[in-house]
C-alpha cells in the first residue's frame, strides 16, 4: 500500500531517508501537482542515482503553515509524465533532471539543456524563433559590455518591441554539485562560499544549517546571531548597489555615484567583522570563525548608522525625481499570477505583492527569535522591485540596529558530532535575492551521497524573460538590473 | 527636493576620491591580514601541522626543506597561520601582492619568503599603455566577487579613470584583457574569441586566486586550471577576491606608476 502523504519537516532539520515516502514516479508527479494546486511551492526537484536507475525527490513548501514536505519516487529509468504542463514552476527542474540523469519528462514543452557543457561552450540547443519578414533577432553575450558575468540573451523583436526573450546560461558551470558528492572535503566550504560571490553569507549559512542538522546540533546562539547580522549586511550592500546601478541606467547620476560608494561602506562593515568584504571565512559549520567583540561591535554600529543615513538620503532622491519614476513605472511588469505560477522568490516575487520570505515563512537559526517585517509592494514593475529593495534596506537597517544593541553572549564556535548516516537535511535561507535552498542526502558513512543547491536565480531568470515581453528592447538594462540575477549561482 | 539636496550634498561632501597613490593607501580591514609570508627555515623536521588545514593544498612540504606556500592557490583563510606553532607562516598586512611571473607567488625558500612584486612592463609597452590603458573584462566561471571589486574601482572613491585606466565594452578597443574565474570549460571559446578580437600589442591580467590557479575548483573536470591554461598571463593579482586596493596596486605597478622602494611596507598592520 502506498504511503498516504508527504513527510513533513521544518527548515534546518533532517529526516531519515527511509522515512521519506516513496511512490511510483507518475504518482509522485500527481501528488506533487495536487499539493502545488493547493498553493504549495516547489523548492527543489532533483534526481538521486540508485543502482543503475534514479529516484526523483520533491521538496515542497507550505509557506502559510511554515512547513516543508518531501517525497520521492521509486528508482526508475526512462520517462515520466511531466509536471510542468500543469505547473510551470517545475519547468527548469525537469530540464535539469533530464540533463543530469536522463529521466525524460513526457510532454515537457521546452526540453533542452540547462547548463551542460559541450566542449568549449555550453550545449545551449536551438532557440525559440519567431518567423516573419518584419521580425529580427538580437543576440547578446555571452561576454557583455560591462564587468559582469557571462550569459546569452536571444531577443525576438518586431521593431523595438520584444516579442520573446530566451536566456541561455551554463557558461559559468564549475561542477559544484558534482564536486560535493562524497564530501565534505577540505575545499567544500570554500566551494560553497563561491557558489555566488555576492551571496557568500547566504550560501555558507545554508550549508552550515545542513551540516548542523545532519549532526543534530543546536550551535551557540551567539554564532546564529552573528550570521543573521552578516546576512543583513549582505542584503544592504547588494540592494544599495543595485539601486545605484538602476539610477545609473536611467542616467540619474547623483544616486548612482553615491550608492556606488555606500555599497562599498556596507561591504567594509562585513570586512570589519571577518576581514573579507564578501563574508568569506565567517560562517563555519558549528558556528562562526570569528567573534564580534565589544569594541568591534561599537565600531560596526556607529559606521552602520552613518552608512544607513547616507543611503536614506541618496536613495530618497530616486523617488523625488519625476524623470526616474517615469522610467521605472510600468517597465518590465510581471503579474502576481505569473510570479506565483513560476514559483518566483525573493524581492522579485514580493514586488508582485506576494508575501514570501523564508525568514518569515520558515524561520530557522536566529530568525526564530527575531524578524524584520516582510517588504511587499504591488505592481510587479521596475518601480515595485526598486521599492521593495528600498523597503528592505530600511527594514534590514532597523533590524541590525536592534540586534547590535541586544547582542547575545556566549561562544561562537562549537564542535559538531559526525553527520547522521542515510539522512536528508534541508536548509532554506532568505538571501538578498531570495530563497537559497540546500538539500543534502548522506550515505551509510554520513558523507554526501547527493547535494542539491537551488539559488534563487534558478527560479527567477524566467521571470525576467517574461517581464521583457512587449517591452522596448531598450528597457532591457533596467529590467535586468531590477532583478540582478546570478549567473554562477544558476550555473553552479 | 532632490535638485537642491544633491547639490548641497555634493558641496558638503567635497571630493570623495582617495588621496592614494599620492597620499597613503587606505588601511586594509585589520582581520584581512594582507599578503602572507612563509619562512620554511622555521619548520622543524617532521612538522606538518599546516598541511591538512589548507582547503586548496596551497601549502606543501617536500622531503627536504620547510613549507612552500603558493599564494596563487591561497584563499587567504588564514587556517595555516592559526595552525602553525612555529610562526613559519604569518600575515604581513601588506595589500601589495601582484606579480609578473607565476613562480613569484611561491613562498618559503630562503630569500623567497615574501611575494616578489611585479615590475613594470617593458619600455615600449609602458610608453603605449602608461597613461592610457583600456581593459576588457571577461568573467570565465568567476563567482561575481572579484568582478564586484573590479567594479568598485570605477566608483567615486577609487576613480580609476584618473589614471587613464578604463574598462571598455569592445575587445576591439582594448589593450588588456582582465580575466576572473577559474575558466570554466564552457567559457573557453568565448575567452579565446575575445582575446583574438583584441588588437596587438595586448596584455592579460588574471585577477583573483580562481583566475590564477582555479582556486577552490582546482581539479574539477568542468574547469580549466586558471587563465594560464588558455592565454599567456602578464600580471597575476592574488586574493579571494583581491581587495580593490590590491588590484589597483597591481595595475599601477605594471604601468610603472608607483614610485616606492623595493619593498617599503605600506600601511602595515594596525
């Protein structure tokens, strides 16, 4: 008899692999579809090799219930009915599983490579083409005009108007997930810190939570507090930088030049804590490598106050300037229905009016004890994404000021027990771009049998593509900047 | 009223560009540690405390002699510094670590305890590029951190433009190629094409440990082992990622625009 339903677990916990319910693949698809129908969200969908076959694993989130659920299929090879047809949020996951394990989702409307290499370039596959004498195609990348990571954008245009945009990535693929199998090894944590350089703290925290869940440890509270501080500093730096970059793209230089500098101030605050501007070497399984002693904390608090008031002033100019508002309004609009169907996360989803934030929905670590209000703005356009970023700058700032005044005492390091064998552990961290999801499965020795990383960009790139539909191609830069998604986080 | 605000703000703040290199360089964060120093002579026979803690096997020890530390593989995590009971590996707090030759990053032997800093380009190239260097940046598997700190050099605090150094959009306009990332195999073609599109004479600058050696991804079949496996490199700037000051120092150093003693300690540890 088949098990009645998915196994439930909370963020930052583990479950024995044997307790994850197992169904035939078509039934897993059906059951997952039914939960998504009821409003659940697909966090991860991946394959685990077993014998000569592969098991599918579904990790879904019931955001309103603050609960995660996991289920798996029996090992199989060949084809299974596609979940994407009814639930577009599965589209990229199914392509990925097909690429990595050869399981074919029958009926998938756009089955092509995700990031696999083919010699000295990615195996991109054919692009969607719009026909007609008036249609032209614009190809951009992989190498772009600025100091930015590589990716390829293929626009189908009628005059200035973009009818369709397809985004082809994979250029940054470094084989992170493959390298983690059999780990952890000496280089593992560094590789995690480099999954996406601007989300170092987010990914390192997710990895630490997974490792700690596998060890069954509650690490010192002070280290959890310090991680939460670093996570918000990361958010502040990136949001401020992106708001400056948005200002630059509409030629509004006062905010652009001020924010460029203030972003550096926030990065320097992270460096004040751990020496590295991106937070490398701070988060470690078991705690944090360094502490924030009282004198350092005082310096941090006073420099933070200065940077925040500078940011408040410089970002405020954006909303005062009618020229900026008119460029941001109604540009790159994504509707709430689209964002929900696509399973979008982070500020891009919240800018469609969706209340979705892992710190609030699935609190773990320090966020069980302290939270900032979720920042939401309706509209779904560039203005909304900019406003959400701005709200988050303010709220992260307030959160940090409160936290720095109420530091918890104690140690920041602890030794972890060996990882549990044959267990599955899950961590969701709300990084500045959205939900960073790590899922680890251990073997009989407690080493990684499989390690799945879902960067928020994995959910959100398709949102950028849809936001461009019907838009003038000249609006691509501000639309792109308003999302500012990660290439390497996607490519892994 | 942003119009009035922005003007008064500008007047109040004045010039925000740092005085360096005319004035002293800004201090590195105290926990940064700067370039490392390795003195193999301090290693007692049989000691191997530092070897297992290095994430990238940047620290090695052969059958004879003390430790050898390769800053081109180093992630600057300082685990070896903490592990060493004999102070054979120490932090210098010095931001300067750019070199012309890869082997100049290998530390440890007598006389080679510290980085052998880069000298300037030869006279002909210096004449061409010394006051006007146009750079094209390519991220080849870079994680975005080194790229971010390259971007920082364009902000008002650093103002790279004052040295005549500028990042350009087209390889056709570029004198130099700045590469970040370990060079993912999927970027090899694009990297070569960019290089081929640049007119001679041209130079290559590898920014960050990933670009120098592959960094934490050394050995992954999906990546090459740094830029040198594809193109000849003229300047190596280590760091994970390098601090903007380290990058700026490297650029000015190779253009012969820093006048200082051979290894006068700048900044020092606070």
